[in-house]
């Protein structure tokens, strides 16, 4: 193995972000520990911050002030290019131009065979623009930094009904769900977990005092958010009896649509909400199983109208 190839393999091993002893690297590269030390010095000269670890002698790749050349294999390079192209239709404001600039720089250094694969994919696909609200990336960074420092976050919040309040929370997780971004946090004023639409909050500075991290709500942030979205302050809410067991219906209800409650071995309840009776009727019928609904009257009327419209269509 030549020196250049050996340096690339050494860098590839170090980029796994684990601790390597000199003996382990020497065995992997098929050289002596002395050669490993010389190769590490060469990487440092190229700008890679290879740190010598104490206690258990060895090497680890650290984070540097400058950005030296990255080492990507074929699959990684294509994945990064696809990810940057996908980001051009993101709901995060201003990220499109930045992603295109980064993609242009990456494509300039891609080997021709990989550039052809990426170009072929780009020419065969079309990304629809995101229809949801645009999120300021600085807001996402402010929330993320407060979470990382374990500092309380204060912000002005506009509720679903237009009510404005000031909230003081312990940020736990940011979740990108469909067209929206959500913050799951412990609300110190309510002494409970709460979910906030990021596009409806305006952060205040500075952040608040430090806090001790909490276990995620209900043990699973995604499941918690799904339940919150299905039981949130919707304009129309209903509980519909489905004539199928809960375990079968669970696979037919998409996350955030509604909460399934078992009744017996033949039926279950679907608790859900929507902005209008028509939207709720569409959601209920989209599950694709027989059901019974008796209230609210607006939903009964919407389902009756939908059924009549479908009958006329056929």
C-alpha cells in the first residue's frame, strides 16, 4: 500500500470518532507503530486535528478550527448530494440557496461516475415546494443551543386560537413533522409537558437558568407528539366506533391522525380532530373500515353529504 492510500485509510479509520491505539492502527494498516506516528504527523500537517489521548495511549480525531478536506466513500458522497438537493425544498427559510452553494462545491470534486449518478437522479425528479410555514433557522439554532446548554428558554407564543402568552420552558426535543416543526418541552408555568409550533413562537434573550434533563414524556417523544397532535385544540373533535379490533386499525391510522382505544375483540374507538367537519369526515373514511358515528351533528352531516356526493358520482 502506497503512502497516499495508507493516509486515506488511516483518515477513514480516525473518522469513525472512536479511540484507536497505535497498535490497533498499525495492525489495520499493516505497518509498524513508528510508521503510524509518522502518518499521524502528516495528517496534522494537512490540517487534520489528530489528538493523542492520555491514560490509554492512542489517537482520536478532534474537531478543528478549519475545515480540511473530507473523506467520503462513493455511497456517502451520493447521500450528501441527495440530501443537499432535498434541502432545497425545505421548510427552513433561506436554506435553499445555502444548500445549492454547498451542492455546487461538492459536485465540482465528485468523480465523473458519481457526478453522473447524482445528475441522473436530479433530472428524473421534481421537488414540490413546501406549503407549510417557513421557519427562521436562527430560531431553530436558538432552541437547539438552549437545549444543549440545558438552559431554560423564554418566548412569546401565539396559540391555535390566537391567544398570546409568554412561556418559560425546558427545551427537550425539536421534531420536524410533515410541514411543521414542533418543540416538545417542559412548561415550568404549567408544570407539565407541552408541545409548541415553532412558527408560532418568538424567542427572547437571554435564556434562563440551567435545568436538569428530564426523561422524555411517556418514554417516547414521537409517540407523545403523535398523541398530542391527535388530541389538540381542533375546531371539530369526535370519537368514532370502528368495526375492527384495535391492533388491526393501528396499522391503518397514520401518526398524528388520532388515538386508537380498544373496546373489545371486534371494535375500537378512534379519537381524532380536524379544522372542519369535512376534513374530519375525510379522515374517518380514509381508514378504510366500517364505522359508526352519532356525534357531533356537524360530523354526521358531513359524512352524510360525502356519502351522497360519492353516490352521485357513481
